[in-house]
């Protein structure tokens, strides 16, 4: 039974390492995420450090990055000096948060700024290469609007499924 748990933990950790690297997470943060996601209960930072073989200061530094994630909780228990953390296991909520971040940080600014560039330069006497660049921006803007619509549909579906 213990071997199955370790294998599950290790294989999930490997998956999180691959996914984490695609999102720019370092190895330690990806490993911490894998443990927090599978751990049904809270876990103290010392236990994380022991499980992963890193120093407490390294774990503490990496865990501080998670504090921006609303699904992450870090706290002290009454009469304890230990710091505990917990990650909610709501995958839809986590995905919705990532989609909202994508919308707010990338798609909406692009959708708002690119039309200004197009308007500013489209009516000018442009050489052929500049006209192609304007067309690339027009196509990207259309695709961005389609992506934005798709994300809103997905977010609506997440609301319905709850």
C-alpha cells in the first residue's frame, strides 16, 4: 500500500514538473504544488522540507509565491510556531482563475491597444510590408476576440456546473 502511494505521489509530481515548467514554475515550486494538491489535509512547512529534501528557507521562499493564489492558504495554528499551508482542490476554480488572469493580463490589453495602432497607421500611405503588418494585427485582433468569447463561454460553463 505504501509503495502505491509513493508511486502515485512520484508520478503526479513528474506530471506537475512538466506542466509547471510550461508555466514557468521552477522545480521546487512544482514539487510543492504536487504535494499540496494531493495532500487532503494541511501540511507544515517543515514536513514539506523533509519530504522534498530542501531547506526550510527554500521551501518558505517558494511557498510565499503561492500566497497570490486565492486557493492557497498559509497560517499558524493557535499555540504553535509552525506554519501550515493548504491548497483547495477545486480544479475548475483554479482553471477559471487562470483564464481570468489570461483575460485581464493579456487578452483585454491586446484587444484595447491594437485597434489604436491599427487606426493610427492604417490610413497612412504604407509600403507593402507595412500593409501586411497591419493585416497581421487585424487578424490577430479578430482571433483575440474569438478567444475572449471562448473563454467567457468556458467561465459561464464553470458557473453552471457548480
